[in-house]
C-alpha cells in the first residue's frame, strides 16, 4: 500500500501552538506529514531557516511520522519531489479561506493530482498567528500559551530577555 504523504508548507516564523494543532490533526489522516518551510528571500524573517528547522525538529523529535524540510520555488514541484499529492492548510477564519482557496485551485491547475485539505484548528488557537505572536512579544505581552517552550526560549535568547 502506498504511503500517504502530506506537506504542510509555511513560514513558521515562529512556530505556534496553532501550527502544532494542525500538524497533530494531520497525523490522524496521513502516514507522514512533511512540515516544509518556504524559503522566501523577499520576506524579512525573525528566525533564519536553520533556526526554524531546529525549532521544528526539537518540537517533534519523538515523532517519526514527521519530516522537517525547507524548499524554494513552486509547491507542486516540491510535492512531486517528495512523492506527496496532498497539501495541508489550516483555516482560522473566513479571511484565510479566500487566499487559501485561490492557492489550492492554482496548485491543482498546475498539477492536477494535487489535493488540498483544509483543517480547522482548536478554538483555543483560532486567533493565533505568527505575525501576532511576534508583535505581542516585541511589545512586551505574554505569549507562553500560544507557542511551544522551545520558541519561548529562542525568543528570549534573540531579544536577550
């Protein structure tokens, strides 16, 4: 039987508990989930690709069914390379749907075998985004319940708190 592989692409800058929730839900549906960080040189990132990969690897060190990787270029080309046909995406709100829907249709247009599965996070994480986490942290707010311990530690190191 063919291994069911899904790719969960994103920036993960930083990884949040909302991301973890979607990854955990993906484990219920697939044999393997590849968490793939998109290399986007035009985007200003807080953490380097290597730091984000280290954070993800530490977070999922006991999970054999997860692979941490990075890629550049078209997602559908990366799917082919990894023998995956499914993209996992999280939807927090209606505003996420329009953008994600357009990307899913374009991916399928380029690669007809590409399917996208939308997963809804737990209500506890429906408002959490990497952008908001960074902003709250930089303004001195409390984010411990929104991020894994490793991210909290790395943020403290980066901002010398």
